[in-house]
């Protein structure tokens, strides 16, 4: 369990913390955030405070801005307006406490490095840039690979791994950062059943360790089983809160519109959530 760290207030943080809808204790606070590509809004006036020590899913139709939301929080895409803070601080001030798992398709997997090399990249802030990786950091990296069932592949070139194995390595890289808040962009996309179970187990371990995890997720049926909180997004936040309260047919209709096939696939999951099962 990571010891509580009290945020250091800055003039920027004071402005957002003074707003009653935001708390400097929240691992993620988003206020009035708008993102546009070529003058076309992708996200519009997003407000959200993430609860601590929870697994949070971001769900919505294709083009809803799910991945953009994560990237805008991390400064990977520019914001047209709005503020984002982490425990009442800027990303620059808090980044050592933040881990990120991008979409697997966005990574050049032909780069000639081993699985252990990739995992140790997650420890560069502790190692120091351009400094050799010590045996202690390599042991820590191996322990992270062990957690995702990939220790036996530590010295395998990443280009020789399957898609599911590559995803596990990237998850281990995030674990190696020893962060308090994790962003994961569709970690379950295109993986086999064994990898999906391994990812879920790691997510639950992170929650038990006091961490907060925000996940872009595409499978509505597994939302009640895997997550505590959910953000229903379609350019704007349609609804956000505990899965049992927010993941309802009404809110799904508001989020997905007339996509009835997709909604019918989620009906069973919604029913389970209403009954408190899973």
C-alpha cells in the first residue's frame, strides 16, 4: 500500500481545487476539457473526478473520444481548453506517480529489444536516463514479468512474441513504474482468453494495493465483472459513477443511440449489474 502523499498546492492547483465539484485528493480531476482535431470537436466540455482505489472503465461508441480523453490528460494531444490535475497538481509535477499502457497497435514492435529491456524502460525515472540498468532494477523487471506470466520470455525479442504476449510485456512495463494511477488504452483488445484473465488479475492486484486504474474498454458485457466505476462517453460525459448505479439501459441508449444490436449484447451484463452479481 502506497503511503498517502498530500498534494503541494500551486497557484494553478488552487484555482481548480476551489471548485466544489473537484477535490485535490482525487487522483484525476478534469474540468471543462475540450479537444478538437482540425477545428472539429472530439471531446466537449468534459468534467470528471476519479475516485481513488478503483478500477474505472471508459466506454462509448467508436469515435466517442475514449482514447483521446486519456491522451489529452497525459498531454499527448493538445487541449483546446480546460484543466487536468492529478492529486491537485499538474501532470509535470505528478508524472512520476502515473503509468500508461498505450494501444498495442501504436507501438513499433520490430525495435530490437528484449521483453526485459522493455519492462526496464518503465523504471527509467528511478534509474536515470543514459545510466546502466542495475541488477536490482533487472530483478524488479523480472518480478513484473512474473506477475503477468512472462518471466520465461524475459530475453525473447519482442518481435518474436505473440500479440497477447506483447500486451503482457507492456502491462509489466507499466507495473515496473510503480505508479499510483494507471491509464490503459484498450489492454484487452485482440488478446486471447488466458491473457485477458492475466490482465484482470493484475488489475485487481493493483486495486488491492491502493492504486487507481482508468481503462479504455470496448466489451460492454464484461464491464460489471471487471470494473467498479464507469464513464459513459460520447464526446461528452453522458454519465459517470459506480457501475451498479450508472451502467443502465437508459444511459447506454443515451450513449450509443440507436445501436440496438450492441445494446442487446450488453443486456445480460446490465441485468447482472442490477442484481449485484459478478
